[in-house]
C-alpha cells in the first residue's frame, strides 16, 4: 500500500537562525533514505514544514513494504576458483558468506572473464521495521554543532525533544526515536490553542495545524504572509526590508500578526543608521521611511499573538524601544563631545594584533600606503593621508562599541560634524567596502586609496606573521579582503601594478615583523582568489589559466586578455599554434644550457631562416598592439606565424649534435615563445 508519510519532531524553541537549515536538512535526509531503501521513487512529492517548536516532512507515495529486491554478488574468477578441480578457500568462503553451497552459485562473464556470482531475491521489509532507524539517523546527521542534554537521559540534540509523530496515511507507524514513542498527536500554538492536537491523516497535517493548532507550519507560506502583512500595515510608507530579519522573525513565530508602533520624533536627530540598527538588531522591528527614504517615527513588529486588542502589545514594545533609542541618543551625544582627531592618539592603547602592534601603528602604515596610492592615481595625497589617519578613530566611540556594524559609517557622520572635507568623510565609510559579495565598491580616488591600503595592510600583515587561511578557516577574513581588492582593481578599473602595491605595503612594516617574500606569497594567494572570481563570472577555465600563467601585474587588463584569448580560439590556426607552443615550452623546459642570441649565420636549413624572418617581422608589430591594449588583434597577427612554425618542426631537429647549431635553434624557439605568449600562454589551451 502506498500513502503519504508524515514525520513531525516536536521540540523546545529552536535557534531561529538555524531553523530553515535544520528543516531543509531533515527533509533531505528523510527523503534520501526512503529513496535509497526503495520506499519511494525520486519523483514523489515532498512537503517541508518548520516552526519555532517543530520541523516536519510529508512525503507522498511511500510504500508500506519495500518491493522485492534482486541481489547480485560477484565472487572469484572461475579460472582461479579451483585447483585440480577442487574449490579454493576463496570460492568456499564466498559461498559460505552468501549462505549457500557452491552448487547454488552461477557463472557469468563480467566483460573481462568468467566469474562466480550469487543471485537471489530479497523480500521487502516493512516501513515500520525501518522508519525509526531512518528518523534517528536523519536527526543525528543534522548540522547542529552545539547539542544539549536534558533530564536524566543520554540523548543529545540542539533542543529538548517533546513529541514524535510518524503517520503513514491514517496509520500510526510504531517505533521509538531518541526515547520518544511515536503517535499521531502533537501540540498547537502555546497561547492560541489548548490540549493535544490529533492528526487523523498524514495529508491533513497542514490544515489541521492551522485550524485546530492555530499554527502556520509551512515556513515559506508563513514568510510570505508576514511580508504581505508588513506591506499592508505600512499604510503607504516604505518598509526598510531586511531579508535576514524577515527570515529570523519567520523562525520566531508560529501564527504571525503584524502591528504598528510609534516613537518620539525627537529621536530622529540621531543618525538614522543607529536607529535602524537598534530597531532591527535588538528588537527585530521593521523601520519605515517616507517616499524620499527619510526615516519615519514609526515601526512594525511581528507578534506571535493574534488579538482583538493589540494595544498592550504595541505599548509594551514602544516602551522597550524608547529605552533602546534613548541609549542610542546618549551614545551619540557623548561621542560628539570628542572629535575624531582627538581619539586617534588613544588607538595606541588598542591592540590590532599582538605581533603587529597597536591600531595606531596600523594607522601610520595606512597613511603612508594610502598617500602613495593616491599619488599613483593622480589624486590629492594629503586628503588620502588625512582619511587614513581618521579611518579607525570611530572604533573608540560608544556608538561603534554598541553597534560594531556601524564602524566606518559613524566615522563618516562624525567627520562631517567635525568639519572634515566630504572626500575625507566619505573615504572613512567606504574604506571597508566591499564588505560582502555584491556590495558596492568605494567611489572616488581618495576612498579607493584608503580602501586598498586597508586591505593591503591586512593581507601583508597577517600573511607576514604566518596566519594563513587553511581549509574553511579564515579568522581574519583574508579571502574577503583579497576579493575586495581584486574587485576594486578590476571593476573600477585601475591601472595599478599589483606586485607594486604589495611591495609598497610590505615596505611599511618593520623587516623584523613581516617575513621576507610575503608580497610574493600574497600575490599567489590573490591569483587563486582571482581564478575563483573569474570562474564565477562565467569565463572558461582554460582561457583563465592561459592568462594567469603569465602572472599578470595589471588586474584591470585581465578581462580584456581573457576575451582576446576566447576570440583567438575561434581562429582556424589556434589549435595547431597552441600545440606548437606547448611543444616549444616543453623543449625549453628540458634545456639546461644557457640561451644565446639568435645568429642567422648558424642556420643550416631554409625552415630556420623562414621562421626567424617571420618572428623578426611580427615581434615589434605584435608588441605595439599589446602595448596599445589591442590583445585580440595581437593574437590574430601572431597567428600568421603558423606556416613557418609547421615548416620548422617538419624539417628541423632542434637538439642537433652540433652545440652551436643546437643552442641557436633553442634561442630561436625562445624568441618564438616570446612572440606567441605576449598576451597569454596559449600553450595552456592545448590541454
């Protein structure tokens, strides 16, 4: 018999930021196990449910008993299974492990040889026999790094378990999981329902929970309902959406109701970012703004209670928010008493890293690096140095101490109030960008200079003391810093030498602090991040490798080179030239003799002369195109050497016995390689 299978795990309140992940993993584990053990097919419908106190899954078309399964076990080869007609230990052991005598074994050809095989039909096992173990294993495999125990038992889970439903159609599947006996009853909403809720049929779960339990069990539908209620309650105002917050409140309520509250307009004198973060982070409220984006003295809250008189709920939340916003206003007023410039000296007492000194020492490095970069960008080095000097001062403000997420943003606000220039103030906020994937890049030469200086200092300093990221561990967010640097250089774009920037940043560290060669190590790390970045952008792996093999210095030219290589690969001669280039590289790698300058008088064959003349003719022309950034044109022009290259390899033995002839031919191949690889190492394309 086939029917819908329902499994529900009733718990204490689950961690809201983990709820969706736990529910998704549980659903996947159950569905995969049922499929692997032949209780369902891959196309049967699956419904996943998750609320703060439960996660559940309903799987359609689950069989009550497995279909009979054919078992086939391959044994030893026939040729080696008998000696003088007598079975070997391998053959008798195989038969014994199958629980049969040798005469019950069959012989089959496996494509290579004849071998013994045991075939049988295994009758299906009932779902009731397997389901408790399936559910137990599904719970054990959940991604829960922190587990807890409760009561006197030894069971461990992310939260205490209180109930288990295992229902196949309208039949209870008997069994015990983590000490809980299965049944068909569960609990509804803590306050809006009372007593046990009976689930009479697996397909009635969602409807029963909503009607009798006053619970919306479907996470996605509950989230959509909250969004709709927020939009309606906004009354035409603009909801300042935060998808992560929407996820969190969805995981905090089982039957959501949205209510609107207000706060005193006097609080709007505090920077809006502070008020918004206080509402979102501390209270899980959704702020409202007018059509121009200005913060309004109103907010929306998502409650787990539906009531005809929400006034007590609204007033209670308004009272709590008033205290929070009063704190924010106090922090802001206190911070305003001390200018950013007057805070910088105190950074000497803030440790940046015990091996790299204080934040003040870091600021001094940032000043020098930012000023240098600004000079390279033909910007005002004095302004860049000033912005770098003030960039970390807001770390000592009360507001950033309460809300670390506001570092940079508060620095910008305080800098404006202190009378700093707009470029300096903007650079203080923007030097942390990009903070995450897809984040906006810093704009303007001053902001870019400080942002690059900050990331360079982090990479050189942390790499220089040996704290290199390993596996998924990256406590100093070096991968994020590296990707941010690359995005700034590529997407802005900036005509700056990456090795040059690294060398400049390293020069600002004492030699006794940062290991020699750190710049080269960071450059290799950056190339790895660049490789990942380019693949995510959809570029071809071989084309990426051909460009990165040349260890490019200018990141702003990388994309143009890759596109040129892509065009080159469409040429009729591309494959042959790539293969020839690879042959050239392999020959040169094996050479242990010093390379000389090509001497035409040592040519023995006409093919040598023809190739040399073509290389001499094309090299300056291709070089001029590369210098002008005409990479596709340069590769197309270089392709004209195809005929001479083919003629050379058809008739010339490079490793001639005469050392002078041999070295001359190696020098010619070196010149050919230099011509062919000015844009990218095209030998990579022949892999």
